[in-house]
């Protein structure tokens, strides 16, 4: 009887550990959470990646309702027409556009790089992966 209880307890512990191991490796960037993670584009309020930022995992056709999320200058202000630099933490080229819906002049942000915006400096409205 005692052996059955120990075996049952061991099976519960093993199942719990297996579930923890199975789920711990499936993390991915969340976007819109104020953390500039791998696989995201982060739009910064200031030049040279200074001030607050907003992080994006998916392409965004209009920054209109987004605000800077992280601590720093610009926190709470709108991202649209307020970004001075961008950090691309993904393997694809990122495009920051002057207008909504991925149109107008654009700045290209190389993979795993950051830039100070030129064509869309403080006049940015959308971004997509290229």
C-alpha cells in the first residue's frame, strides 16, 4: 500500500515537472507591453534610442491610438508623429512610413540595428516588416 502511494506521488511530481518544462520554452515577444524584446520593432520618443518607447511585434498600419509605454521622456504621448528613432530586433528589414497604410517616404531599419529616423522623423504613421 505504501509503495502505491509513493508511486502515485512520484507520478504527480513527474507530470507537473513535464508540464513546466514543456511550456517554459514557448515564450515569444508580446508587443505593446513596454519591453523591447527580440523579434520586435521599438519606436523611441527621442533620438539615439532615448526616452520612452512602444514595442511592436506585428506590422501596424496606423500608430494613431498607440502611446509610448516605457519609462522616460515622452511616456504617455502618442507614437504617431512623435518618434525620432527606431530599433529593429528582428531578422527582417523594418520600414517606418511617413503616412498611414505603409505609404509615403520611409526609413528602412536593417535587421538587428537601430537608426535615427530621417524621412519619418517626428512624422511617422505606420510600420511594416519587409
